[in-house]
C-alpha cells in the first residue's frame, strides 16, 4: 500500500487486506481481480446487462438478463446498499432522513394504494352516469336477455353484475329471481351490499343457482358464517360460494375450474352428456376444499385428466391413503401440484413412489426429485406480498414490507464481534433479484476497506452468475443459501412465501399434546442438611475470586481471600470452571466452586424452557416458548392458530445466551420472527402484552436465589429483591417496539437509571393496585421453587456435593398479578446488591448492601439463614 495515504492501490494489497472477506463471500478466485477493478473505479455497470420488470400485478419486481447471454462465473457486479441501519433505528431513520421512506416504499412496491378509488375505475369503464347507476344495470340486464334470445331460448343462466354500484335497495328493486328464474351463476363482486337479511332473501329465491360471488362487498367484513349457512340452505344446488367450493360441490364446480362451464356455456345441454370427459387440466387450488372425494371427482368422470393442482386446500376430511388411492385411478395423470408436507404426506419422494405415472410434481421433474432425494415444497409457493391500507403512512408500509428485502451482517475485528447486527436493503437492481431453489446467481455482502482498515469500510453486495444465463432469463438467488432441511429450510421459507398452514398447525397441535402429558413431580431425597464448611485446622476458609465486589465486601473472619486458585477452599469466579481451566490453574474436584454441573439447563434461555417443559409441560408461569433452531414449525403453527382465532400475536425474541437484552426484539410480524434467526440462535416467547404496571411503566423483579444442593434440593431466597423499571410509559403502539426504554427494564450501560427502594415500591404498588404484596410474593416463591425442582428432576447430572451457587431469577407480573418467569441468570457478582441498603420484605430489617456477600457466604458455606428464606 502507498506509504503516504495507506490506500489500497494494487491487486496484491487488495487480496492481502480482504482475503478473509473474499473467502467468506464465496466469490470464485477467477473474479477477484475484476472485483478489485470495479471497487477501485466505483464501476456500477449492472444496468448495461439487466433490466427490471414489474410482476405480481405491480406488487413485486424481478430482474431479467437483457444481454444475449452470460456464461457461468464470467462477471461480477457491484450492488449498492440503499439503506443500512441497526434495527432499533429503523423507524426514526424513515421519519428523519429526507426521501428515505419514499425511496424504500417505491423499491418495495408499497408506494401506491391497493384500493383504487371505485368511482375512478367505474368512470374509466363508462359505467357511471351523473345521476346514478340503476339505468346502466337495467341496460345490462336487457342486453343479457337480448343476447340469450338470439343464441337460444332466451333463458339467462349466467349474470355478471360486477362493480356496478349495486346497494341493498337496488338489489331489491332488480327482482332478479322473477326475471332470471333459471340463473345458475351470479356475480355481484365489488358492489355496495351491506345487509345480510336482504342478500339472503334475494339470493335464496334463485333455486337453480350453482355459483355465487359476493367478493369485495362491505357485508363480508361484518358478517360471520350465518349468511353463508342461510344461503347454502336456501340454495341447495350451490357449489361455489365466493370462489370457494361448498360441501355440495360436484360436476358443475369441477367443470367451471376445468374451463368447461363459462358464460357462453353455463351448463350441460343434455343430462346424458358427460362434460368432464374432455377435461385434461384442472386447477382446484385455494378453493377451501375439505373433502375432495366424491362421485364427480373420479377417474370414471375425468378419464383424460393429466394436470391437477390441489394446493392450498385443507382436505382434512380425507386421509392420505384415501386421496392417493383416488389419484392412482387417473390413468393419464402426469402433473400434480400439492402442498408438501400436506394432504398426500410429508415427502415428495413418497408421493412419487405412490403415483408412478407422475412426470412432474410442483413443477419439478420426478427424475430430478428422485435423484436429489429431498423434499420439494417451494417450487410453486405463492410469494408473500405486503399488505397496507390507503391511509397508512409510507414509513409504516416500509416497516412491514422490509422483511421481504432485508439482508444482514455483523461487524467484527480481531478483538470482538459487534453485539448488534447491521441490516441493509440493496438498491433497486439488487432488490429485484427474487428467490429460487435453483438459482442462477449468487449475492453476498462485501466490505471494501480502501484504506486497509475497518474505519474506512464501505459496504456493497456483489452479484455474479453461477449458471449459464440467457437473454430474458429471470435472474434469481437462493435466499437461504447454505441452509438445508437440517436447519428447517422449508419452515424458514415462510418468511417470503405462503407455505402450507395446515402442516404447521398440525405440528403445533402435536407439540401441545406432548406438553400436556409432561408432569414430573419432584420427590425430595431424604437426607440431612448439607454440611457446613469448616477447615480441620480451624483456620479461615480461603477464597479465590476474580470479582472485585467479593474481594471488597466479603469481610467475615471465617473467610480469607487468596490469590492462588490451587490453594483455595472456595473458587468464586465469573469464568466457566471446565477441564481446561482446571488444568491451567490447578483446581481440583475437592474444592468448592460457585457453579453446578450442567447449570446451563437454567442459565441459557433455550435450555431453561426445555427444562421447564420437560418437567412441567406448559405451566401458567412460563409463556409459550420456542427454540427457533429446533421448533420453528411449531412456532409458526402457534402463530397461525392465534391469527385464526383473533388472539394477540406479539412475540419477543431473545438470544440464547446474551445479557442486558442485547439483540432482543419485539414484533408481531411472522416474517420478522423468521428473519431475525439470521442474527444468531434465539428463543421466541409469547410477549406479555398486558403486564402489571407501576405508575404506567413496565417493570420486572430480580430475585437472588442461593443453592446449597440439588440433591436434596436446598434453595434459599434472599429477603430483598430489586425492582427494575422502564423509563417510558408502557405502550402497545407499533412504533414503541423500537423504543428500548419503553419495553425493556435493564437501564444500565449509559441509559438513565432510576433506583427505587424495595419497601417504597411495595408500599406504593399496594396502594396503586389495591393488592397485598405478600400474597404476590408467595406466588413468586412457589414459581421459583418450581423452576429449580424442574432442574433437579429433569437434570440429575446437576448434583455435585462441591457446588454452591447464586442465581438471579427475573420475574414479571401480568395484569392479574400472576408471576411469569423471564430468565435465570448466572449471578456471580450482582453489583447492584452491593450499592444499596434496603429493607427485608418480611422482617422490615435494614439489610446493608455492603454486607451482601457476607450473607451469601454464610448461607452457602456455613448453613446460616440470616436474611434468606428457605424455599
């Protein structure tokens, strides 16, 4: 590098500085020099090779090759980052950075309104007159009668009155049943019908009706299934209702989907005809079909059927065996679309083995599926498109849509890794690269350090072809590159696609059933109390510690501090005492240590949830909790069930093993939950959306638990606890989820911290809520006891006669003042305990913070019970 500026000027310097980044990106070495040249000259030439096209009715964009061809690994392109941020800053940046929300909304295709003004649409169609629409509707009816007369007997069987501004009064005045008694199909989509009784009254007069569409009418937003039930009862021949099949579906509905029946041919001309005989392709996707097997859907009626799509239907009334037996009977069936996992089983291979005539399954050739030997569930998944309302601000639309576009990285240097991840959105070209299981391009983030150090880094993404690509080919990448089914690939695709809900709900229900039968009761071991520690020579016990507060405040004459671990009777350390540490320091198994074997079953959040669930199933004091690394399908199922049942769907994501709420997020967005897995292993826990508040603010309680023994279980609760208060008033406003000081209570590390003495809090809380704190305290004690009983019964390997430990247990109260376990922390120093004097909850005696470790060591090693309560 140049000695004057330290800027990278040669390819050799570039490789030397960026070698690790180049390897991590996966960019072929043959393209390294080309990347160097484009970075140093700031060459953004992708626009000369690609074009961006609108797709999905304008709600997505895709990238297409615009040049003749591009061989594999022949070129690399720089992609700029349009927005880079920490998650907590997302909302504020969208509000404060000029033009950012507008650009992101345009990039994410959420800058226009979904609901175009009805009057503008109808004016374009020439439907509206200044004095209303009735005359136009009557003109339509007269035209239909005239056309029917010219074509045949004058009987109108198919009537489309869509977007015609028909309200309840007009529907009554049209008197359709008297004018069209033989009507078989009626579409009233996009009108202004509001009253259930009027609609049922008029529609049920049409006794021959086979199909009725009321989509996009106001009545559907405020009625339940009562209207549907009444219409089905009054129209016994109805087979299609609002695009879904009814329980009466048969030959007519199948004929409609098979393009046999339409406006020009509303029904079979002769009862002896078999109109489905000619059907070769049948799309039954998303028809809400619960039972597919009936007389009309059979090989006898459709012997020529070769292409069938049954995706997006529950089909819960049919067994896998029953469906497979029916499908086997279709002699010409070659192509099938079905949810996998779904109604035909969990494996694409099993389906192909059961239906040997199939050539393609979900758009993928059978030979390829059998050759690769993996599940195929995403080949025909419908993309998850953002939804918004016309009155929703652009910033809110972007916050909802961004999870379909975000990518992430975490900065690191030789000393440490950054605690919070960086999220970014590629520019318009990069964001148009959509997903494929068989991509032809690869995208990777790349930090260019022009001056050879991280402070000068500029972030880009790099794009290069991994297959031969030809003109007009869509350019795609794998959103989950390197992630296979062993890492829940199929479930993680739910972040971008509509995956089969029935599968995930089934997984959730099985999970719930498993938890219901978990109830391991703790049986105390009959044994004398743990022996106290006394040296045979009568000298003070020697304590080695690397924690300044212990060294400063442990002043009892029974203990003396030593600087040599191998000479100590007690090791009280903030480090993990493992075999490597024992070898390095000379620690033996005869010394007491302040940690229990496998205590990770308590202090790591995913293990804590597993421990509690293994012993107690799903107790009221533990919110529904999922380890996202192993139970993502179950979490998705829980989310779908809550959404279906209209329940709150707010969740909190916590890293397995980070303190101070680092990398912790609150969201009600399923895509966000899944995407946040990319920043490290996490649990996802149902958020306590209605916590008990203190003066309008959220709080939690830190209790100190001392453990003398796990077998028998001897645990003690410190008589004092600490209240941790949020700084801002509590809110469930979506924007507040980005405000740390609203939803979190750990206020050290640079944030404003307001200490409140425990007795003052208890006194004021009792007055504010008219409750008795001692009753709440008893429920908390029962909860804490249950937590450690769960560890004792589920993990007997924790027992060690030479272990003593102190843990912090964090409890939150819900609005009914029931305790909820948040976490258990390995608590070796507990600095706040040494800062403040406070009163013991029961005795009222003032407990000096400076004496805290004297009480701790007295309990754990001398079997004293001053200022602690046995649990």
